[in-house]
C-alpha cells in the first residue's frame, strides 16, 4: 500500500504557512524595536555612556544615585538617561 501523499503535502504546506507567519512576526518586532530606538525622545537626555551591551549603564546610574543619597544633596532633581537591558532606553 502506498502512503497518502495528499496528507504529506498538507503537512508541508501548513508548516510553511506557520513558519512564514513566525518569520514575518519576528521581522515586524525587530523593525518596531529599531524604529522605537531611533525615534525615542529619551535619546536626547544626558546620561553616562553605555559600558555594557547587555546591562546598559545600570552600574553607573546606581553609583551616581547612591552618592547623591550619601552626600545628602537634595537641592535639585535631575533627569538622567539610563540604558536598560541590551542598551534599550528605559
């Protein structure tokens, strides 16, 4: 008895369809992340440079905030830009 080739073709077509949807969704998410990073108004805020691609500049911001707390300086509040995971503005 010969195997049913119609079922095999159906499985292959469904696999390509679902695979294409996942690839297109991944491309969509990648484009939106890049677009959000390029057009973000947070890029213009001052802040320390990113020292780590994965962790951003959490360490530098944490140290600057800790030093402000220890010195007791609360004269003026400033806004700093911090880079979150994978250098994304957060």
